[in-house]
């Protein structure tokens, strides 16, 4: 934008890339990479065009208050149901470290207002001469409030960052103010600033100090500006993950503030996507030699929705999208004072969204096979509720899928092109097998 900060774009071919001469990774952006929740961050209310900074703030403030008033009065149906959106990333550090780190970010019930469950009449505020008058007044007030119910902000609204680290340790930080959480509509970009730095040097732009209102309008920043200004929070861009956690040990308490023993973490990762959810430029030639430059311009690198075309509609929730079945990450993780530095470590990413959850489910993924750096395996399944399950008949269905990325080719086994079987025990052996065909129905393959 005009301030030099990253912005969302619809055309992924205009993205800048972390690796020179590797523009082919633009084609690896999957469907549903953009946000699904309805953001309440002030920057999301700024109209198109280039108005002055004062006009932008004024219009954003007015639009936000207008939407909140509609929700409070029950006149808006956009955010009247439970909704969550979450992103999951896993970093695998090879020997001799042999550690894995998991990064989970989520937004719960953003902008949701709910009707007050109980209606109480404050008798102290009523000047009454008799008990009968009080009872009559109570009835009238109850009738008025039934006709014009009062709405309050959802008590379940929460922006959250959860990290899993070495030896099964778990750190968490959250905030109930959903207006701090921003998200891009078309590409993978979102973040939340829990706390800004108080350093005066970090709050000066063009010779003038940034005000509190200016801070509220800031969404995506350059990695350098984010490191300079943010005390705690996270920022996720298509090829860069940053975060600072100043929270607590979640294994000893809840996810909200001051519910456990304090803990800290910091991470900064540069991501190089290898495979999304479809065919991809292979890392290696057929002879096993690394490719100097990954091929580009092919039209068969189309990426697909993990759950099929129905993922565009609010059915079969929660929806599931693999955004990076395989990737490489370089950077560092500081976990409670212990520093881990790495280069080209296996990395994986996915997301979920919706207002429901399966009654039973399983999931497994691996992209760190020894001697097979260009191989990624993903599988999942469960029991989900069918649409119109309140009607007589079948209420649930059981299904699963297998996805394998190898040497530039994507092999997918799903119910609509094949069949899959599994035998999963909670803490024992998992056996998965299936057979299917490619998108054109020309090639058949099996996996076990």
C-alpha cells in the first residue's frame, strides 16, 4: 500500500517470492486460503480508494459502530451463529535435534452478538405504590423486552495462539477483543497484535508519533516493522510466519490469561512452499538429481479443495483445507529461552472453519521421510453429520481420504473417485488403504 505494508491481492501471480526464479510457487495457492470469518478489525471497514488518513479512520469507525448496533439490536443475521476458523502448522526438525513444533492460531465467534438469556427487572429503579403496580410493570417490561430483545457480545469470542513444543510442552496466549484480529479475503494473510511495544522509537513515523487510533488501523506489516513494534502477537503472511507469545503453560490451566504458569516463545519462519493440494513442480528430476530451477508455466498445477466443491457452502462442517502439504521453513524458534535455528526444515499447513465438529475423527500426516525429501502423506476421516439431520432417516456418514504428493504428482483417494478403508486404534497401530483414479478417470492407483 502507500505506506509500504503488505496488502491482499486477488491475483496470486502478483505475489513476491522468497526464492529467486521460483515464481511457479504462485500456482500452489489452494482454494479457501483467504479468511472465512467476518472480521471486526477496523482496517476491514476502510472503503476502497485512497482517502486521507483522517477520513479512513472516520469511515472505519462509523461502519464498525453501525455493524455493532445492528448486531446488538438483532437486525443483522450475518454473525448470529457460532463460527470458528483455525490454522494449524507443523515444523519438523531433523536429527540430531529430533523435535517438532506446532503453531495453532484461531478466532472464535468474531463479531457475534447473542440474545440475553435472562431478563431481570431492577425493582429498585421502579417507584411503586403497591405490589400490584410492580407486578404489572414487570409484565409490561418483560413484554417490551421480548418484542425488542437485548443483545450482548458472545462470551465465547476469543483470539488465540497455541504452541506445542519440545517434550510435549504447551504454551498459550489469548485475547477476548476480536477487533485485534485481522484477515485477508483472498490469500493467506492474518494476524493479531495482543500488545504493542511502549518504546517511543518504535512509535514514530515520518517524524510524528503514532496515536492509539493509528495503531488500531494497522493490520499487516513488513516483517521488519512487525519485529520493531509488536510486543506479543502473531502475523502470518503467504511466505512468512512471525510471533511472540507472552502467555502461560496451557497444560496446567485454561486458554485465557493468568490461568497457568507463565511461559514465553518467539518464532520467525520464512516459508518456501513445495506442494499445496494438487500437482506441483517437483523438487528432483527423475534421476534423483536436484533441479536447478523448478519448472514453471505448466497448466496442470491446479490446486483443489480438500473437501470437494461443497466446502464453498455451510454444509458438512467443519470444512478442512490442506494449504501446504509440503513446504520448507528456515528461521528460528525460541522456546522458553532455548533457541532452535534451522534451514529447509519440513513444514506443513492446513486450516478448518465452520460451526460444528465431527463426532469422531482421525488424522495423520508426514512429510519428513528419510531419503524421500519429495514425499508427503496425508490422511483423515471421521463421522460427520448430514444436512437436514433433523429429518427421519440417516443422520451421519463415515468417510475418509488419502493424499500423497511425490515427485510432482498428486495422488488422491476420496469417496467420489475411489474407496478407502482404515483400522485405527487410539494408541496403537493405524492401517490405511485405498484405491482410486485421477481427476480425468484415466489412471488408477492403490495405496497402503
